[in-house]
């Protein structure tokens, strides 16, 4: 069995192919306006649901404001959604003849997944705009400097990039859209077992450990930290106790694992 | 001497491919000289699509070697891809993008950048009669339009070798003619074409050489004319009354040396003639000499369809 060939091109060429593929994904989105509305509205609905329906019953340590606690968590769920869209798009594409055309072109095997992951970043950046405005409207504030706030945005986008690769790998593994749709609902559960909605300090010990080692938690904690909304978390696991480093390390580890997996899977599918 | 100088755009030896228990290719040998059109002909499941996928690097062979556009499909797939274009049996365009977006994307991926790439994409749309539909998502296209877009995408890069897997299946005669014209023009400009088809007329019209594929092997090859000649011609006579059939059959046996098929109801006797010197006047003279009351006599060249059926089903033919 031969190893999947990698383009012999220069890195500039590789980036250009990824860019061309990103445009393809964005053009496809444009032909599905309802999807755009859903992508933008879903996190805001979660803000209303959790912020107002459950919010009253949530007691945070030191009487901190729950909605200000929730908003950075929802930034990261925007990022984590990349797993769902990546998975569904890859599964959808896997069944299409156009993939064979891409595979028969002299472009790198990673150009297609790279383009999809880049488009995820673009979509997340757009989705962050209404989310930030909604956050400000419900009482969340940027209390640190602008540089740290931009750092938080960077971490969110980096995480969405990583999530896009994970999702694509899973989507190619499943190979069909229905299964991908089913698995999507489980991915929501991943955000529940983290510090997105409730502080892990309120969970039973073993679950708290799981939640704090959840990569999502590190990114959420970093967003709270960098926007000046951090809560004290005595005895937290390393990624949450050092959230910025934790978020960076987690994202890079996930990329190091899932980029090669997704590229290999992409090159080998359809044989 | 001449042979040594021929360069082959596609050269495969002993290609094998398994899918689980299915043995799709069993030692496929192909040699397509540069600048010619080769037609792979075969029934459903013969292995045509598998052959195209292996030759275009989409699927690695289990055994055997293949060089396409001067490079080995196994060890230099990237170089092979730079010299080929392929249109699969199923459409290879993105249904969610418009025709224009599709072609511009493929132009970018073919390194045709910027304004010149866009101009080339737009030019291809016009050339394939898709100018008016260019800004509609291709999922709204008819089957023929999608095929034309597929072909336009293939020709964007001026490939050295073009692979077409059943390019006209499901198309109406007008669309089919359009595709034939496009393929012929491309072949005239020097591109090597390997196409698969189930329509013998297509192979007859386009291909310099036809290769019959059966159960993953190339069983018969030759020019369309050679294949027709190989099975010879078919002599058939109609007589006035049933009683004359025996005499007619005797004459045909003597002339052709092959088994005679007698149809009492239609009062016909027919036989395959492989001897090229056999002519219709000779048949008529012999029948007349034997006092066979003749109504009609024909000696016709077989269609490629008949050749195909005979060559792929030799057992059934002798049983008849
Ligand atoms: N991915 C696959 N998995 C399992 N079997 C396969 C696969 N691809 C092809 N086959 C089998 O290999 C054999 C050859 O198939 P192939 O598609 O090459 O035939 P074909 O000549 O193109 O037929 P058609 O005229 O119907 O297109 C068939 O028996 C088919 O079922
Ligand atoms: Mg086929």
C-alpha cells in the first residue's frame, strides 16, 4: 500500500489551494441562507435559554453574575460547533462525485480539509459579532485590555480551526450524513460536561476532573480570564488553572492529532 | 522499428484490483499510443470504471504496473495528476455551486490564476453552451448540461490524457453529438483520450482502437473495422416455401463452412461468413444453380453491436 502522496508544491501553493477551497465552502454557504441565520442565532438562543430560564437558579461563588459567566462560555461553544459543521460537511462531501475530481487534481491532499477548516474560522469570526453584542446587552463586560480581549478572540478562532479538523475526520469516518447528524447531538453533550454552563467545582469529584480536562474548559477559562471575568477555582486541573497556556496547548495537540488523521482519511476514502 | 518509437500515454501491465471477494481487474493490459482515442468496451461490471479509477490514481492497484502521461500511477501519483483530467461515471461538479463558480474553482486548482483563469473558465462555459445557465447552482442543471460542465472542467487545463467514463450515458442524441464533437476536437489537437462506453456506436465514431474488457481483462482489441472484419459478414436468404430451406441451407454450408441458422416461420437461412472473398452475386449464383426459389438474399457487414455480442459471448453463439 502506498502512502498518500503529498503535493510537491511550495507552501505558498498549498495555502493558495486551501484558500480556493475555502472560497468554495463559503460560496456553498451563501446558497443556504437559512443555515447562516441558524448559525448566527443558535448561540444567542442558548444565551437566552441558559441566561434567563436557568440563570435565576444558578448560584455562583461570591455571588458573581451568571450571565457574565455564561457569555465567554458561549463564545467557545461557537468554536466547538465547528466540530458539527465540519463533520456534516465532510460526510456530505464524501458521497459526492466532486471529491473524485479534487482527488484527481494535482493539488495537495490536505487542500480540501484545509479549505473547510479555514471557512470554519471565517464563519466563527462572523458569528462572534452578534454574540459579543448580545453579551454586552445582557451585562457581560470586557474588563481587561483590548489586547487581551483580542487574544481571547484568537483562541476562540484557533479552537474553531481545530474543531473543524476533528469534525471532518469524524465525518469521513462515518461517511454518511444521517450518522453525522445523529452524532452532532452528542457533541452538544461535550459542552455540557465542561465549565461552559456551570462551574465544575459544583460537580462530583470524578466528573469535575473530566470536565476540567475537557479541552473546551481550558478555552472557556482563558476567555473569562482574558476578558476579566475569571472566577476563583481552587484546586483546578492544570489546563484550567493556567487557562491561556492550557487553551493553546490543547488546540495544538488536537491539531497535531487530527490534521494528519483527516488528511489520511481524505486521501484514502473512495477506493 | 516503428513500434520502438511509439510513446504510450497509457501503458498498463497486469493490473489487478480486488474489492473483498470481487476480483474487479484480473491482469488488465492496455497500451494507448500518444494522441489516439481508445475505447474501453464492456458489459456492466466488466471493470471499466475500476480501470479508469486505477489509471487516474483514485484507487491504488493491488498488483501490476501502470504508466500514465509518462509517470507511474503508484510511485508518482502527483505527477500523473498533473497530466490528466478525468470525468467519472458520476458527475464531478459541485451541485451547490454555480457553473461559473465550479469552473473558476477548478481553474484556480489548475494554477490558472487571477483574471486569465477567470477568463478561461468563462470561455469554456460559452464554448459548451452553458453561458446562460452559468450563474445557477448546477444541481438545477439537466443531466446533459452537467455532463457538458464536467467536460468543460476536464478541458480547462489542456490535459495530455483525458479519461471519460461513459461520457454520454443517459444523454439525448443532440447532447451526445455535442460531446462527441468536443472529444473529437480535443483528440485532433493531440490529447490522448481513453473513454469507456457501452455504446458501440460511440466507440465506432470516436475510437481509433477498441478494447473489449470482460471480467477485468482485455479480451479483444483492434480498430472498429478490424473487430467487424474478425467476425466476418452475415449471409441470409429468404426462400419461397419451407421445402426449399434444406437446399438453401446446403448451399450456405458449402459456401461459408459454418453452421446455418434456419428459421422455418420466416423461411430464412443464414450463416456467418468469415471468408472476405465471398460476395453477394456468388451467393445468388450458387443458389440459382441449385434451383432454390429465392425471394431475397443479403450479405451484410455486422454492426459493432453484433461483433460485441459475439466476441463477449462466444459460448452462446456456438450454442445457437
Ligand atoms: N468500491 C467497490 N466496492 C466493492 N465492489 C466494487 C467497488 N467498485 C467496483 N466493485 C465491483 O467491481 C466490479 C467491476 O466494477 P466496475 O464499476 O469497474 O464495472 P464497470 O465495467 O464500470 O460497470 P458499469 O458498466 O456498470 O459501469 C463489479 O463487480 C463491482 O461490483
Ligand atoms: Mg462503470
